[in-house]
């Protein structure tokens, strides 16, 4: 039986556990905290805890054991991707790594690089500035409001608990710029115009890609998120048809020669009538498990690809929804209060955590809720 090691254990990992566990893979969760959901799934066979910032050492340690040699290793956040991709040569002595080479990953990992490539390909992005000092920042001619965000997210968000800072004037811009510099270097700071439109205009083109060609794809609308303006978590999403986003993304992924699973995020600008690129996530994403309800075996095909086997693609994506109940219920109330709530088609539902055939993760989500709220 093939071994799968999943780094991280929250909602995204739970989706991987259930999809691959049903295919009879032997699943191990590797996480820096025991307060995770995926280890409680009936499909999780083993759980290994590692010390934070000690991931590479732990992987090498378990890679030297006979039990885990030749396992496929999946990351579930950008930090994991960075560790796996930057150390792929070393780790490939022990495992099959489900992350692309750094030469490709860096172009999606660092949004400054991503936006430059998108601009060269005439893929729309919001007006963007990349100042490397306070002097350069003060010289910019800016129409407010704008946001400050990091080129590389994980350090910024883990320390400041925000994805962006909204700046309505120069005073706020300078203040937030200095705050950003307290956690990231100036060459990672991005100043960007705000894209017009609400969160219902957020979309993702999702791919299994192989350098020059697509293996499998689908598009989703990330209809609700928490918080509503610049969310850090999708709470409700649906499969939609959108060839324009697929075509834009194919150009981008081919240019960076990307290989593997990824999510290419966009927001539709209601003023300019353009889909504008937000970022590329070079890994699975929170709501990837919608594929299980939409007849899209993209995760299985990625494993087959990593093993050098032929894909099993049967039919076209079916309409489906994804919902994370514990976050979407309060989000619905928030949307209604703000006048943002909209009804969407009643498609077959894939729940993020709830499953009557695998109930323990949902029970432990309630138990862990105070900790999870504090951590976010």
C-alpha cells in the first residue's frame, strides 16, 4: 500500500486524507500542533508531531526509516511548499515530493515575480507598485485607497494576522508601510490599487498542469469568505464555467513551466470588466475537496502523475458546492448585516469537515474551536 504524508492537518489536509484514504492509501499527518482535524479522520493511520521551524529535520529523520521511505509528501501551505521545493533534491532521496522545482515555484511564491510575468503576458492585474524604500514610496503618485500586501504571505500573516493593510491616505500608507517593514524586508512589499467589486467576484482556475500542457482543470467562484473584504478563508464556493479564466491561466502556467496542482486566483473588476490576477497557490487549496462531489479526480490523477502512470479522466466537471459550516454560518449573518448576501444555485454539497461517515473531525472541530479562533 502506498504511503502518503500530509504536512499540516486542518481543513485542506482533511480533504486530502478523505479523498486519498478512500483510494486505500496509507495516510500519515505531520503537523506542528496536535490541535488539528485531519488526524481524527478514520482514514488517517498515523500522526507525527514536529517542532515548529523544524520541518526539514523531521522529514529527513522519518525519511531514513523503512516505514516511510518512498512516501508521497503533500504540503498544505506556502511555508511547506518553500521547504519542500527548496530542498527537493535532498528530500527526493527519501520521498516523492508533491511540489514543483524552485525554479518554477518561486515565480508563484513571490507575487512581485508573478505580477511581472503577468504584465509581460498582458494578463490584467490591479495597478501595482513595488517600492524598495520609504523614499521610493513617498515618490509614488497614488490614487487612494490602496492596499499594502506582502509578496510572500506566510511570514507577514503569521506575525500581523492580516493579509493586507488598507490605506486611505498618505499618512496611513507610510504608517502601514513601516509596520510591514517590521516583519518583512522592503523588497517584499507591494502597494496595489483595490479591485472594484465584492467577494462574490472572486474566482479560481484550478489545475493539474505539466509544464506545457494541462492535464485537468476546473473553475470555481469563491462566493463567500471570512472576513468579507480581504478574506483569509473561503467559506462557500461553487463550480462555474469560465473559459476566459482557464485560457489566461494556461498562458501563465506555461510561461513559468509549472508542474503539479495549483489554484490561480482572480477578481472580476466591475468597473473595467476585467478578470485581474491575484495570485497563484502552488499546492492544494482549502476548498479543493469540492472535486470529490464534482466528479473531478484531480488529486488521484496527481498521484498517478507523480508515479509516472496515465491519468484517469472521465467526463466533465459537474456543478457542485463547497461549504465550511463552522465559518460560513457566521459569515452568512455578516453578509446579511452588510447587505452582501446573495443566493446561489442549489448544487450537490461538499462539506469541508462534516461527514456522517467520518464524524470525528467535525466533533473535534467543535472541541478545538476556542483554540482555532485564537490562532486565527
